[in-house]
């Protein structure tokens, strides 16, 4: 059922309209006594999920008993991040998702279904895992909050991914990521109907029908001045809410270029991107736009690690971003990588497969560290002077020396592709 829907390519939903939309839906849901909110973490700050969670707290007050950020494998939020993203919400309401220990399996998707959706490439079964608080917390309303936007693993982010991955466990996260990697990232990005989504929908349809889940989905775009604004707000309890948001997101967040990009410069906000686990969105979201033998330069002042999880960080450092054949060979020869399929999937996603070069300009990693995982290295200070984010505009820029670059200030809010990659 849809409780609220509003938005278009040209809509701008301001604070008053956002409050009206959220409160309208909550009124329709009726009185609730024990509510848990599941927003994204600080890496999805621009989703406006923080503002929405603040509104939910204002509406339910003491009946909002828990807030569980959907961390997935990300690091727990710091007190400063919680204060900035969820303004006015008491810190004592926040719970930390421990993806290795705090999960329960609510059902198992059979291998026959996995084989069907992956065209026979995989046949393992998949455990549908959730944080135990969602299953055993006896809440009479679970509000899953987030942004629908093109995504490298599932095609379009959010909806039930926020639960089964955002509050999932090692096996569920690992195997779902690998389904996407094996099927092919470029076959999925920007599409609502993908193998990974079918996997998650199977779990929702068969294992969690009794959970009182309602989804609040935003679509974020840029206005004429380049400012991020809410273009759509969709609230409901089934797949239709995701479908509507996805249709708008494709119109708002997908940029199709007449010609491939020879040189792209992507800036990673240091408050949001501290690892290549997240920062490689600059690779995922631009790869269909990059020209053969092109160059991708990533300005990453906050970069300090490869994986936010210590074990995944170790695996990335050990095996590096060396392309699909090398990663699959390493999988066959190394049980530790087979036991961490999300890391293996990430290594595949983070390689250009030798088609274009990737140069990282990190704030807190050395040349040796960057080059050891098969990226090129350049000085952040030098490149920030040459490509100053403060003066560059979104899209095509002509530099003083005549060089043409394509600038992207935040890769997480969109998807870019050249026309010839869509044929």
C-alpha cells in the first residue's frame, strides 16, 4: 500500500513539504506503541534520512524506542556523526548493528532459485539475515528509511536492501554481493529489476511478511544551481513504493553523455568517503561513461583505509584490484577469499579491467599503499591545485591550459554513461 507519494523531475520538496508528507503517512498508519527506525548511516548523509528520522522522533516521541542505522559492513557512527545527521534526536536511542554477531536467519532462498536468476552461474543457497532486534524486538512498526539511486550491487539502492544487507550478516552480505558481481555490474546499474533485487524480493515475500515494515524512500537530485534537493518522497509497505521511486530516480540521477569521457575528475567529500570500499563509487558510477584508455582521477582527502571492516581491509591489501580473471583465480586458490565473497565482489567492481586508468589522490594513504592494490597514485596537494573543486562546475570544464575534463562532485548521487555503452 502507498501511504504517500509526491515528486517529479522538477519538484523541490522543502522542509515544510517533507514534514507534511512524513506526518501524513504516519497518521494513516495509526497509533503505534513501539517503533524502530532503520535509517542509513553517515555515508548516506545526503539521502535526507537524518531529517526524516528527526521528524519521526518528533511525531512518536517516547514511542520511538530504537534507531538502528543500517551499517552493513560499515564502521559504527561516531557521536559527532549522529549529532550532525540526526539533529535533536537523543543519542541513547541509537543501536549499533554488529554484522558478525547480531543477526538471525529468517529463511533460506534455495539454490535452484539462485541458479535461475544468475543464468546458471551460481547455485548456492542464500540465508536471509536480519539484525535480531528487528525480528525479536516486538516492535509494532519498523520504518526503513533511505534514498533510491542507481547502485552497483543491486541496480537501484534501498527498499529491502536496507534491511537484508544494511542489517544483514556475513553470509547474506557476502553471497548477495557476489551474485551481482558474477551477473555483471554494468548489466544491472540503474535497473530496478535485477538478480540481486529478485533475491531480496524472494526473501521479503516468503520470510518477512509478518514484520510491520514501512519504507520511506527519497529521490535526490540537483537544482539549477547544483544544490542537492529532494525531488521525490514515496512512503509505503510494498514493492510499489520502490518501483515509483526507481522510475523517478532514473530520470533524475542518470546522466547519458553524447561521447565517452577521456578524463574524469571525481571529488570525494572527506566526511563521507574514508575508504575505497565507499570511495570506489567514483569507479562504479562512471565506468560506463569512461572512454577506452581514458583517465579517472579521484580526489580523496579523507581516504585513510581500503575496507571499513578490518578483515576486508586486509583482504583488499593482499589481493588488490586486479580485474575479474585474477580475482576468480584467487578465489579458487584461497579459502579466506571464498569465505568473504563481498570482498571478492568489491575487488571485481573496483577494477577497470584494464580499460581505463584509475589514479587515487589520497589524504591519508601512502603511494606504496595505493600502488600495492593496483591503482595509480598522485599527490593530493598537487592535484587539488590543478583541479580545484571550489571552482570546478559539474560536468564539462575547460581548464586554463585547454585541457577538457568532466567533473563530478559526488559520485554517490548519480550514474553516468556514454550513449555507445547503452546499445
